[in-house]
C-alpha cells in the first residue's frame, strides 16, 4: 500500500528529513539526522514538528455533545467553547482504544484529535456510535495540517507572527484563532514535550506558506525542526504514556495512571461499569519510570527483577538527553512500584521513579 504524505512532506524532505511509516497509513519524519540535537534544541529554544498524521474527526449537530460524552471517559458537557481536554476512549471492557484530545469549538461542534496509529480505528468507532443520533461525523485529517511549535521561545515566535491573538493570555488546554501570514489558524496551548508550546490547525492548501513563515521568522529564536524520534524522548523524560507503547486495549487508565481523567459522576459512557469494577478491585501492576544503570537503552519487554523474581517489564527505553541518563518506562507489580525502589534490568541496578525525570513540577509548561 502506498503511504500517504502530509502537506509538509516536500518542505521537510528539502531540510534533510529521514522518513518512515508512522501509522494510520502515513509516511512522516522520524528525524532530521540528529534526534538528540533536535531534542535539546526544543528544550532550550524552539522546535517544530509535523503532526499532520494525527487523526482529526469533526463532530457536529444537536447531539454532538451526547455522542462525544458517550465515547470518552472525561466530561465533554463541562467543556466551554475554546477549551480542550485529554481523554481516553475505552472499549466496553475498559481497555484503552486510544488516548486523545477533544476540542470544543461550539455548543454543537467538537474536534477529536487521535493518535496517528489509531486514526482509522477511532474514526470508524465514532462513526458507528453516531448512527441514530443527530450528530454528523467527518474525517477531516487530510484537510487540516497540524504543525506543533514547542519550546521556551515558542510564544515569542508565534506572537510575532500572529498579532491578532493574545498568546500570553492563552492558558494550557485552551485555544484561540488568529492569522499567520494571512492564513486563519487555530492555536492550541497543548503539546507532548513538557515545554511551553502550541499546536496549530492549518488549512492543508495553505500549509506551505505557514511553514515557510515560521522559518523566516524563527532563525533568530533558534527554530529547528524535529521528528518522531525526538518526540518520543521528550515525552519519555516527562513520563507521558503513549498508546501502542505503554498502553493498549488490554490495559485500563488505572494501569497507566490516567484514571484522574475519568469522570464517573457524568453518567453513562462506554466502559463505565468495567472501569468501576477495576477501580474497586485495584490493579496488580503500576506504570512507572526507571533510571537505568545500563550503558544503553534496553528493548521493550525486557524483564525487570527485584528480590530474585521478575516483577514486570520495560515498555520503552532510550537516552534522556536532558537528564544525562538512560531511562525507561515499565509496568511493575504494584507492591514494588514505589518511589526510589531498587530493581535490576539485565543484571544492572535501576531505580523506580513515579515522577517525571525532567521538570517534575511542570514549571516549564506554565512559563
């Protein structure tokens, strides 16, 4: 099958992008040749990544709110226009089908942004549950380019380019609209790097102009593009779970620490009864971080040992360029998943952490 290309494909290729599959039938940038430099530049200055492969599902109509609320564990009814929410979509048994972001555009209008890997699955799930409701579901993935601008200089860069939006007043998990080089864009204070950052929703046929405007203005602020490889290490340092790596349909939000986003008091939603049973019974494993004594990253599913027994397994491991250590995420038996607990991985000592490896207080997000 021929992989689809994003609106930024040619521009990224001209900058030395190394491409590969990213899920959802798309080809996109894995790196621009040096993922560590891309990571460190995003932490220190500002980076831009093409996230256009993520699914964008438009939901409109008198029963749009009821549909979205039925599908997600968070509460769409409590959202005001201009707000975004992180949420899981769970199957009837409570397993996580995807973790995603919901944007409320109006009283009868929502935008669901899915992970790239789960784009088609969630599109079909939403459409199937819209049957019989006065809610109209449209996959607008191809129509909307999705660059994310992240890093401490992101606000300065974008404010200079979008004078008709007040980005200083824009709080995390909210969005607004403005014009960038003549193109009307939606600007959301969201992202998965742990840095001050913004995600832009851009008409695909005007995407090239926005990309070039970013780089014309961004040189003085240190703008550099980054790919999926740097995105993963940035997220690992913040201990953000990723679907398909740290969670899947065999696990519930309680297994990966995202259960705080479940709003049981909102009424019925898909998976509610199963999740209540998990809440009341508790879970046998807990998702944590590990600081490894190993010299290099270890493969997924590598056993974690404690007291001479296997107590879990690694889900993802890589260098943490900002913290100068080899890091991992892992599912461990709950009785050993405590802060600073000693374990071993491949015979080398490791330490459990329940907090982000980098900026655990989240001060940079509130910059």
